[in-house]
C-alpha cells in the first residue's frame, strides 16, 4: 500500500489536493465539534461534554436556523440519531476524502450534507453574502464531481489500492 503521487497531468494533482483540503474541512468540523476546540464550538458545548447526545446539532438547529425551512430543521434539533448521523458523516466523509478511498459514497453523502446545510442557512436574509450561492454550493458541486469521477481518489491518494480490495471489487459502489 503506497500513496500514489505519480500524477501524469497537473490537473490530477491539483484535484487530488482539492479533495484532500475538502476532506480536511469535514474532518476539522468533526474534531472541533467532538472536542470543543474553540473555533466554532466551545469546550463546554463539545460532543464529549454532552455525553454524545444532541449537542453538535441541537444548538445550531434550535437557534441558528432561521430560513424558510426552519420548521423542517426544528423537528430534528433534539434528535440523538440526527446528531450521531451528522458526526459520523463528518468523520467518514473527511477521512475518505483525505485518503482517497470510498470517493463515490463520500461524494454523494457529502453533497447531500452540504445541500441540507445550504437549506438550513438563511442565505436569503438581508446582510447575507450572496442571495443564491455560498460555500455549501461550491463544496456540493465539487463533491458531486468526485462522486461521478471516483478515480480522483487515485490522484494523491490510496484510491487505486482501495479499488483492488476484494470487498470493494465485490461492491463497486464503495469505490
């Protein structure tokens, strides 16, 4: 098992680095919410201090969501299942993108997560940066690209090794 850094075309190396950086964004969100590193989550509000309950999602879904879909997200605010799905999703998507494995699944689930976060953000409110697009849309487009082109995991990643795994060959959706 070796990290493939032999990229014959410069765009492959660049897209491999974009994939890794996007993976770090997901992994960092997980780490900050898990341990309360003080960037967006204070230690007192960390998931560990919450006892692995609804902490990572409840505060945001209860108080920060104010867009037209608030009613949808209000119903999820006190759900431990939603909190676990969110945290496991952040971790799995981040690790997969960084390592270049499971790119198809990471791309699809990451794009879905970004779409839900886009809907929860009140970008239509006065004072928002852009009334149509924000970073969630940019990330979503990149994740859809990665899902449609899972060989991006081969570019500065372990994708080639991953795809030769017997289990992954049996279930190619895991590419």
